[in-house]
């Protein structure tokens, strides 16, 4: 099949690689423009661009697809289908209408649950036990198109946004390769979404990661896992910001935010309900450290407090 591919991060790069290996003709790859990144703020190409260039594919990086001039490359590609995965640009109807079979999106949730920008993080934060990949026929709405196939995946109690992302990236790549031959043969029946079941996965902000110790240990554990690797669960210690990267919920009782016990195996902190054992921490400007290494440079004792800003 002749396919235009549009995507930007590693999640999309895995799907592009799978389509290349499967032997599809890819005349054009669209991705976000190079952005400044790292301490030196040097321009960095996206994982999708790196993959495309490695395989000698033609790459386009328009700032927008609204101008007709930006869409001309898609018209010239004369593709059967456009596959979209975490591209980062809205596709106007004029783009959706170009490929013969339209545009198919690889979405990291079981639609209509978690439409929007951050489905992986929001699923973990909400305590969902299952997510998955949806292959969707795109329309002009926000993840509102007809369903082509659903592929469930269990969420483990230890999954972070990072680990779940990696699992879903592999699954998404497998699913799109499996779908395309059936789509070409006309074997796929689109199914409208049940809009009454819709939930929205709002974009992640740093404010989302602020830990409120009045919440239960289970809720805080989910919050920490949902925002690992970005932006990290944030609290305060001795008036300084601190990130919590890994913790486990358990029993315990006390004033929320108060340290109940300290050992090289964990810092036990009271929550609104039960307690949280902190296992990996990071001081502002420092490295992520396992609890024993953190305590070596930051002595703590029972009765100290997390969450106070002064």
C-alpha cells in the first residue's frame, strides 16, 4: 500500500519502522519542525525524522497544514492512505480528503475513553486497569472518528507512563501493520464511537504533578507513576522543591506529609489515607537517586515534613 505517514515522537517512530519493514511504499513522512532541546538548546530532529532519514524517505516539516501550499506534498504523494500517530498538528478536512482511503490514527487508549493529548498518563492517574490501542478513521473532530479496531492492554500496578508508553508503542506498530492489508481488501467495517462514554485526557502541566499529601496513598502512587517520566511528582522538603519518582503505597497512620519512619529501604510518609514509602527522589538541580543514596546527602528523621514550602 502507498502510505503517507505523519508523526513526531518515539511512539510514532515505532509505527513508521514497522510499516517500512512490512514493505509499504512511503513516499512522504510528515513530522514537527526541529525544536531546540537539551542544555545547549540546539535544534533536535524528531524520532520520526531520524527514522525516515535513516531509510532515505522524503520528509516534510510544515508548521501548519492549513495553507494549500503546505498540503501540496501530500497531494503529490498520491497515497492510498495517511497513517497518523502523535503528529502534533491538527489535520484540516482538506487534508483528510486527500488520500483515497482517508486518514487512520493510532491512538493510545480504548476510544472513546481518553480522547485528547495525554491518554496514557490520565489512564494511570485515574486508576484504570486496562487501556489499549485504537485504530480510528479520522474526521475533523478531536479523536471522534469511527473505530476500525480496538486492541486492549492491561495496566500493571507498577506501570509508569514511560513503561506503559513503551508497551503501547509496540502494540500500535503491530496493529497498524495488521490492519492495512485488511483495509486494502475492504474487509474493515468502521463503527461509530459511543459518545456517551467519552472522557477527555487533558494536556499534562507541571501543576498536575504537585503532590497533595491529604490524598490517599493509592491516589498519590498513581499520580507519581502517571507523571513519570514527565514532569515528575513534585513536593517540598525543608522549603526546597523535590521530585518523587518511585513510591509504593502501604499501611500507616499520621498527619498527612509527616515522615513516620526512615531507613535505607524507604521513607515512610503519612497520607490522607494510609502511607506512602518513597523509593526514588530528586533534589532540584540534582540527579534521581535511590532512597539510600538520597539519605546519605539529605539526612531525615521521623517527624520531618514533606509538602511545606517554608
